[in-house]
C-alpha cells in the first residue's frame, strides 16, 4: 500500500547542503543512489499530491478534427 503522503525527497537535505557549504552535485555523489531511485521518490511524492486533489480534477474530452 502506498504512503498517504510520502515526504519530498529533498526534505531535510536542503538545510544540510547549505550548512555544509556543498553543491547539490557534491552531496548527490556522497549520498549515492541511482537517478531512477530518486525519480521514483519524486514520482511517489507528486502522485500523492495529485491523489489528494483528485475530487477537484475535471477532465474534458477534446475531439480531434480530421481534415
């Protein structure tokens, strides 16, 4: 079962990065993890936010005109 509200992947890291005076690239190398892993964390966070607003989403069908 997915988490109701997974934290943003960068939560808690921003302050540490600034305090240490490192660049994001330097910290990324130290933390490790693949780009796929970080993107999955971001996607889970984004999807949770969309699910919270699901009742407010309105979809309108757009029909394509054929010439």
